[in-house]
């Protein structure tokens, strides 16, 4: 394992892509709510999970770190409770499919205790021991493998581990801000992860802004800076430019906050999923940051904070997130609640629709009477959820290519998926992308196809094959 | 517009599943979406916000880019008529005269093409695509004003059915439908489309003495390659109307030809619109211009006959080349789809155009066949570009 100081020399400049500058970005102030009283763990959040089976029953009391369910098909996928309290509901849907486990949290969180380590202990831990502890603590689920973007398999030896230290999605939470003061844990987390990376651990940072304090003293990791528009912050794009995935390769990715959780777990011996999240979007009164815990009910954040009621609540960002109800829950992998105006209204073609001049509705195109390109980069847009058109046959070419900063041909890949042609999918780069990497294609698409769903279908085909 | 919306809302249930006119859902949808962008919102997961662009706006951009050509073509139809009969007339007179001949062609093209589109939409249960809005305008612009209306209808129906629907509808066609309509007439009814006189003479009009309705391309064929060859530029200047084929007139477009293609100037305005909006591919336009220039200059060097000696820039102002470069070659569906492929496709289309024009002048306008031929080759070009991408990926793995 390399242990030199990180080198800041390498900068990757990306030209392709498109920034979506939305109104209602979170202001950098941290708010603390009285604890949200209910938390939920939602199996469908976990990519690659197949057959979740609860390990507890309704009425059981759990501690933060107690196991909630495991996957009968994949023994390494176990989730643990983010808080202590009482299991108040185990909700099942069709065919007894587990939908969520709801926990009523205690006022003061009780942690299940695991083994504590000093910084030097960590360097002496062996890989098997770390695997065991991560699986047991439920933190393993934070390791996402590429290809396919599913929870990593502990049997694999990844050729590298990648972490993106910045997020270029619209309304994205500022990672430097959300990780403020977590240097110690982040560094400890890196030391743990370095036990896996048979190659290198990589951290991608933005070349267009200052290095956040949490990363400024970081060591034992290869730092690369990326400049350019979204999706420069996507870990998939960074992998493509540093150490692309070929057939048979496995790379692991992990979000920065999960590195902190892992560091905290090894240093303090507890599963402490506290994190800072952003509440943002044009329909939020005071978009700002909150300290909370994974799986929190969003109800308390939204109450009194919405401009109006006709909105869409999204766990995650507006390009890739999951729509949730106003009394829904923050997804396990999300650090952002976005609130957008719902766009379920007809638009007359001359006044608002397809033949109207538009300067306030963003477009990557300059087609007739679309003037948003004149606004410059500073302009913030208030966009609703309307599709702005009907689904149509695929006609326009050369559009997707402009927003994907990778050497692959998105249209041909998507067509291979739709044709269910496995060899073509493989040859055209299915191993290198997950939904978020082609999310901009879905945004710019003139034919209004659900590109991300197509990508997921392709990945599922590859997984089944 | 609430009252209009109310009307749609009121009748809509009749067209939906279980309604009285369930079968007519897609034609209804076509009209409804023409008036109102639907209230459909983004799905539960994925991109919750979408670009303001849609296919209708994209197509409308092309149609707007065609309007200068259409208006000029209408005027020029009248202009050529009055030159032929040797009368003076003012702008409006010429314009109205032209409208009388051109507008029916436009109407017939749209009516027959959209008719087919609607029938297929009903029977194959798919939405009516906006693509024909552009095709329906392109077809009249590449027809001579003298074309019989029934031929316009037959050609349009042929091309929509045989070129588009048979291959699976919009987005699936291999050939450019508008060019196919013209090629169909060219081979099926050559007397009208390759006839010598494209100028509307009107009923009993007497032409002035010495009148010839020859087009710039037919002069190039006859004087440039035949037995009585003469310097082409001299041939142009010794035309019965001496100024008719000056380079300036040919650039402005006051010459006989198909309705919308004579004016290189109007085509350039259209090109500016397509390029500024990013709707037309600059790669194809530029590479095709380069292809024409390269081949024409190459022939200049050989210089075996007068046509070969024609300065390369003449090619852009005679015949329908400029129009075809901007509006036909750039059709995103039938052109090459990869960036590298577009360069190759455009360049070869330009080279072929000059080859057909100069070396095989039995087909005076080479660009129609050149683009159709390149349409057929476009998937092959893309195949190799895509293959190169795959190979790069494979190579990376073994290094």
C-alpha cells in the first residue's frame, strides 16, 4: 500500500456536460431539529438487495447498530438500525414483500457497542476482520461496486476504490460543508478502506473551487482534480478517466459521508449515522442544512418550510432522486431533500407550450424561441416536473454525446439495451455506467425517453445473465 | 385559452379507452398536443426536471428556416413567368401569381402525407410523429412549379409508405423521405420532372422570342459536355436573357429551377437559423461543402471538358446543391449519427454530387442521388465508427 502524501498534480479537464443551476440552493447554515421521532429503513433503497428478511419483530426494542434485516440471497447485505427505539411497524406489500421497517426513536440514542480501535490499531487490522465488522455493523452496504452500481461483494478484490469529494448535481449538498469537522473520522475511514484496495484509493475533487478543509490534509489516497460541468462530480465519470472498468474488473465506490461513518465506527465502536443534509429547492422557504440521521422522516423538515402544497418532494437530487410523500423518509444513500413545483398543468402552445418564447425554462438546446442560453451561468432556474413534451420516436442525434464526458456512445448503448443484445451492451460500455451517469441524457432528450430506466433495465439484464 | 382546454377535456373521454372513438385516439392526441403540451409529469424516479425543448419545437425550427426559401420560391415562380412572357410586373403580382401555383402543391403534399401518417397511426396504434411537418414542406420546395398535383400526391404517399412506415415509422427510415419523393418522380414520370421547361407559362401565354426555360444545370450538361461545347461561363452569359445566369443572379436565385432551391441566399439564411439554433449539423454542412469543393477543384485540374473546368464555386449556386446541403443531408434520421460518421458522410456526399453532375450528366442534379446513396451508406459508416469505439474499449482492457 502506498503511503506517500497525496499529490495534487493531476487535473482532468472535462468539456462535455451541462450544469443545471436551480433556484433554492441550501444556504450554508446548519439547523438542528428536535429529533424526528420516526425513522424508516426501506429495502428498495439498497441496490442489489434481493430477498430481505427482517431479523426483528414488531414491538422489539433495538439499539443503533442492531440488525434490522438481512438478505437471504446475499449474506453480506445486512442493515442495522440508525437509532435506538421500538420497532413499531414492519410493513409488507404484495407477496409479502418487505416495504419498510419503522422505528420510533428514543430521546437519547443508545448505541450497540462494537470494538473500539485507536488510529494505530486500524493499521494493524486485517482485511477479513474488517470485512466481518463492516458486515456486522450494517455499514458494508455503503460499498457500491462498479460495474452495475450494486452493493459490493466481499469476495471480490477491487482493483481500486473511488470516492468523489464533490457533487455537481442540481441543488446538491456541498460536501465540504456537510463533512465539516469530520477530518479525523474521514482519515480513519480511508485507512480502513485502504485494506481493500489492491490498487489505489482515489479521491476526486473539484478543480473549480477550493479544497474543503475536510480533505485538505488528507493522506494515503490519490487525489485527482476534475474541472468542468456536471457530471464531473459523478464517480463513474471519474473512474472512466482514471482507471476505466473493463470486463472482469471490479471497482468499489463509496460516498464521503459513509467513509466518515466507517471511520467513526472503527474509532468509537458504534454505528453512528449522524449526517448533515440539505433541504433545497425553489419551493422551500429557507433552504438550509440540517443535522439528522439516515432514514429520518422528512415531515419535520418540511413542516412550515414549504412555499405551497403543490410540490414534489424528492429524496435525493432532481436529476436522479426518488419521489417520496410529504411524510416519507430520507433514503439511506441520500443527503438532500429537494422540493420542486409539480408541473401537472397543460401548456397552451403559443403562451407556454412548444411554440412560445422561453427564457426562464432551461434548455440545453437553442431551438426556436428557447433563449435560456442567453442567461449566462449565474441565472438560477425554477423548473417544475412537467415533461415539456410527449414521448416520441428517437429523431435528433448528437445531443446525448454532448452531455456525457466519457468515450462511449450513449445512443448505441441504449439501443443495445432495448434490443437486449448482451454482447453489444458489453462492447459499448454497460460496465462503465449506472443511471446517474446518463441522467443528463434524460434531461436533454427531445424524445422524452426515460433514459435512466433503460440503463437500469440493461444492468438488470446483465445481472441476470 | 381555457375555453379551448375545456372543449378538449369534454371530448377527450370519447377518445380514450372504452370511449366511442377509441380508435381515433392517436389522431386526437395529435391535435390535442398540437394545441397543448400535456400535463404529464416526470416519473417517480429519475430526472424530475426536463429540458424545455420537444420534438415539435425542433421541427418548427426547421420549418421556420425553410420559410425564406418558400417565400422566395413563390415570388420567383411568378418572376420566371413574367420574364418568359416578356411582361413587366410588380412584386405583389409576381407573388400572387406564384402563390396560385405553389400553395396548392404545399397543400397537396401536407394533405396526402399527413393522411397516410394518420391512417398508420390509427392502425398501428402509435402517436402521429411531427417529422412529416418538415418533410411536407421539403417536398414542394424541391418540385418544379409545373408539376401536376396528382404526381405530388402519388410521390408523397409513396415515400411516406415505402420509405418511412414500411421501415417502422419516424426515426426508423433509412432514406430521406423528401428526396425519395423526388427520386420517385424522376424515375417514374421523367417527362415532367426532368422536362426542359419548369417555368409556369400559364394558359395561352406567348413566350418572348428566343425564350428558353433551360436551368443552369441543363446548360452545364449541354454546353459543358456535349458536341457543341463552349466555355460554360460564356454559355451562361450568352443566354437569351443575358443577366439571367450571372453568378449574382444565380446566388440570389432569380433563375429557373425547382420552387425552393434556386436562391442560395435564402438557403444561407436558413442555414444561419439551423446553425444558430444548433438544430442542423454543422459537421455535415461543412464537410459536404468541403467535399464538393475538393472534388470540383480536382476535376478542374484534370480539365477534360468544359464542365470539368467550371470553377468550383459555381456548383454551389447552380441546381439544388445548396438547398440539399442545408436541408436534406442534415436530416438527422437518414444521415450518419456519430460525430466522426457525419464528417465522412457529408464529405462523400459532396464528392459524389460533383462526380454525378460532371461525369454522368445524364442525371443533371447529382445531389439528389448522392445523398440518397450516402443515406444507404450512413449505417455502414456509423458501424465502423461504433466499432472503433468498441475496439478502443477492448484494447484498453488488454494493455
